[in-house]
């Protein structure tokens, strides 16, 4: 558990902690910087409460990650933030989410009985980066809950 008095989890703070299984981020943490939990291969669950920014590659390569709750304040998910979280079967996104970086959830889910099959985004979503959901083989539906008629979807050549 990260204490309420911590405001930022720095670059590579818990990089490659092989015995880290679960993380509960305190309400004081506003920013999780780049690679903060990258390579934590035994990490299975993350609960974020008031964090507004998830840095590039923050949970990159956490291949056993199954449960990820973004809380209610997250606005930005960085490039490759949850890349290769192949076991992910629960992902609660923040209704305040505005941007999703390139490859943010790439190769995130394998098709199994408990796979993540659908995602819902809130009213604030503005940008979905290149290849954000690349190779998410179990993902079948994405719901965008907004009355706006425009979301910038980054594209790539066919």
C-alpha cells in the first residue's frame, strides 16, 4: 500500500520488483511516472484511487496482471502503460479519462474463459493513440459513452 502522503511515484521506483503481487495506490498520489512498476512480473492486481496521470510504460511487461482499477480521477494513460498484461480480465477505466497513449494496452489480453471482452469509456475521452489496443485478441466491444461527435483516433497506414 502506498501511503496517502505520497504525491508522485517516480521513474522506475519499483522497476522489476519480482516479489510484488498487489499494489494499492493511496489517494494522495497524483502521478505515476514512467516505468514505475515495469517488469513486476508477479504483479496481479492494481488499485488506483486519485491518480491523474499514468506515465509511459508504467506497468509495462506486467504479464500476470489480472485486475486493474483506474479509480475516478485518471486523465492520461501513457504510451505502452499496460503493454503485455496478457492475463488482464478486469479493467475499470476512469470516467475522466481524456487520452490513451500509443500502444497503451497493446498485446494486453489473450483469449481465455475469463478474458476482458468489452470496455466502456466516459464523456471526457478525446484521443486514442496509435495501436492503443493492438493485438488484444479477446477484446470484442468498445463503448464510448458520449454525445460528442468527435474523438481523435490516431491512425496508421493500411
